[in-house]
């Protein structure tokens, strides 16, 4: 239903201002070169709120797949490092697998984003160091070909799991340093040229996968910002259209509904699935032409604004509506209202306007601005149309004028029902 609400409008304006500032921030970030892998705090928090659940599912799945791959290499251990099969089982099944499962369960249950990313970096380090330990311990001739295991760990962590860039950088540096530091202690000594080759391969892999990781993180943030920008544009467009629709139903001078807003409200009531009694009160300001002639149109406008405010103050709930029908005429809609209630509300409106004490030298005995009102009650959706009910109330208004003004008159059609009965 059409219900003007100043409080709601103010909240909407604040929200629109926040969205405008957010759109400006997003525009600046999208134009920034190079693109950042981390957003300003507020946007980063919003990014996490909107993508965190999907990120957690992604990490859990990749962790479980990694554990399957890690243990699948037990088959390879049997041929490449048969001298340390017991240690291989302990490392793969007794250390890496429990740690990975524990991390996956914790992430699945929900933990702080920073702790989640730390745990993923931790399980990567545990896996890498576990494999490095096996290479250190094995003296089998085939073990020389096992050094590339760390390359797989870094490639998977940086580009499949996609650790956050800072975590990926720290893990890559740590594992590379550990490998270089372990070279003198391998059970099967490496020739210098082979050690240099493996070191170069590991460091190059770290660099390449970090470069790709940085691009992936940039792409994630960039795609998110573009999507957020489009959503904000869409929200702004919807809000603007809604606001335009509201403004088209408002009287610009008094701030209450206009004729269009009134008819939209009545149409909604009449089209409702449930029929109920609707009271229509048509109100006219007494001797308003004389008021304008004596005090001028500016004071006349002020007078109408104050009257509109007084009428609106008598409304009971959101379903009620007061509208400016034209000139100095107002229409009040009171859904689910009996004849007795409608008359009482109309009388209260008369008192509220008179209590404004707006001086009117040509206003009759009261000496202030007064109003007259015609009341009609009809069942919505049955019998008379909204315009007919307004017409019946308008006839009652003219009877009030003829009887001396500053009074309420009930329409002869009040209490109209489909069977043609008359409740009043």
C-alpha cells in the first residue's frame, strides 16, 4: 500500500550515500595499477563475508584430494625408497593425513578467516617437510629422483589450493630454504651439479607458481569488485525508480499523497482478496478562497501544509492514508473501519484543524480556519467503485457546507453492502 514515511526515507537516503561512497572506492580500486591482492579493510571484510563459505568448501575439497594424492605415492615409495617404507607410512598416514583431516574438519565447522588461511599454510608446510624428511633418510639409489616431490607440493598449494599470496610466499620461501639447508645432510649425497639443478628447479617453480598465484588472487578480487559494482548500480537504479514512483504519488507542497497516490491505494484495497469496510472521508477547507484573497497565496500554502499535517497526525496505522485531492480538498482513507469509528475520526480531524488556531477573519464565528467533512463507508471490492464512494462522501461534504460548515455529515450510502442494505 502507498504509505509515505519520512523516517523510512531518511534511512534510505543514508543507505544511498553509503553506496555512493562505496562505488567511488570501487572505481578507484578497479583503476589502480598494479591491482592489489588485498582490499581495504571494509571491502576485504565484505569480500570475506560474501565469499568465505565458498572459499572454505574449496579448501576442504582440495585438502582431501591432496591427502589422496599424498598417500597414493606410497605405491611409488615401495620402488623409489624401499629402505624407509616404515617411515614413509608413518609420515604419510600417521602425520600428514591426520593433520590434513583435522584441518579440513576445523575449516568445515567454521573458523576465523585468518586462522583458516594459517592452517592451510601449516598443512602445506607439514606435507613439504614430511616429504623432505623421506628424501633425507633414504639411501636408496632411486631416491635421487624423489627430490621433485617438493615441486608438486608448491604447485598444488600455490595454484590448485590457491593459498593467499602472503601465505604462499611464506610457504614457498620456507620450503625452498629448508631444502637448500638440507642438501649437505642427504643420506644419499647429491653431486653438486644435480643439487644445483634441483635447487634451481625448486626455486623456479616457486617463482612461477607465486606469479600465477598473485594473478589468481588479483583476478578473484577484481571479479568481486566488478560484480559488486554492478550490484550496487542495479540497487541504485531500483531505488531511483522506486523513489520516482513514490514522488509521482506525492503532493510536492504538502508531502502527503496526491490524487494518483490515492487512487493507487484505493485500487489495491479494492483488489484485495478479502473484502472489508473502508471509510472515505472527503474534507474541504471552509471559505478558503476568502482566506487566499485576504492573506495571500503564500500563507494559503502554509495553511494547507499545516492542515495536511494535522490530518496525518490523526491516522491510526499504516493502512490509513490522507491525500490532497486537489486545491483545498483532501481525502482520507480508513480501511477496516466502521461507521461509528469513521465519524469519530472525522470529528477528531475537525477539532485538530480548529486547534491549529490559524486566524481567518472571514472564517465565520470561530475566527479561525475550519474544515467540513463528508463520510461514507463501503465494502471494498463489492458494489460501488472507489470513485463512486468518493462521490457519495463528496455529496455528504456539500450537505455539511449547506448546514453551516465546520461539521461532519454521514452519507446516505454509509454502510453500503452488496445486497443494497444500508447500515446507517
